[in-house]
């Protein structure tokens, strides 16, 4: 045997078949027929008296944009909201269930449900059905116990209380930006400004994020919704 002879490939078609690109991303490869992915950038930052949540608005099916102005920020109770990423159908079903359970709980106990309770309801539904769901959720809001708080529930159903949370396909582009800009004890305007800035940067880089930015500021006194149109984003390509 010649040790300097070029290696012989047993199956010359191996590399052309085994690593062939199927035109789908890791996020869309496991979708069921007819199911759409929100291919998203979502974010939440708590501040002293509440929480700022934000999301882009693009829903994509592969390379086709199915909805350019969807609402990925859903209300679960009076002062509890969530941001949805993953399968649009799965996350809509999950938020409907949690909204129903929280309203039942509030009636039965005569008390306002906590953000922690909402997050653990969502976590239980995600974890116990993790083989059939593709859902990454951020739950945030205000309650009398913890004031403003944010919980991150990624794929698989882990539930973590976070000083801030980002998620979706666009989040990978902005971890460094948010790490550099975020600090504990931010005020309402600072938090809102960072959410808008970070999401607009992600939308510029991520093909599955885009459209407009929707935000909600959740406080004891009420909820303030806002949207930033595509031509008024803090950063653009």
C-alpha cells in the first residue's frame, strides 16, 4: 500500500446526497404541512414599575412572507402579556389556553394572577407537549408580588426568570448589542428605546424578521401599545 496515494472514496455519490441543501432552515424544516413559522425577533425588558415587550411582525413560510403585519405580542391577563415565536398555530393555541386558565384562576381565587403563575402554566403546556409543539415564548408583565418581571420559555419547555429576554431567529444577531447596552435598573424610556433599537437591528440582519415593530409597556396603571412603521425604524439596512 502506498501511504502517499490519494484516499479512495467508497461511494462517490455520498457527499452529493448526504449534504444536499433542501431549501429549508433549521427553524422551518420540522413544520407540519400548511403550518407557518413566525421566524421572529422578540424581546422583553423589566423596569422598576413594569415591563416593556416588543416584537417584529413578519410571518414567513420558508422564503415567502405570509403576513407582514402580524401581532406577536398577545395579552394573557390584565397586566400579563407574552411574545410568541416558532409555529404561529402552536403559539396561538398556547396563548388561548393560558388566557382561559388565568381568567378561571382569577375568578376562583378572587385575586390577580401573578406573572410567575402565567409563566409556569405556559411552561407546563410547552414541556408536556414538547414533542408536538414548536414554540418559544417570553412571558412578562406586572403583578403586586414581583412588580415587573420577565420569564423566558424556549423550545423544550424550560422556564427561566431573566433580567431581560430575547428570542426567535433574529435574536442571534443582537446578543452582543443587548449585552453591551443593557444594565440593571433601567427606566421606562431607556428600556423602550433599547427594545426598539435591538429589534430594528435584528430585522436588518435576519431575513425571517421584518415589517413593523410592535411594543407594549405594562404597568400597574395600565398598558400602552405602540407600533413603529418600517420607514421610521431606529436602524435600517
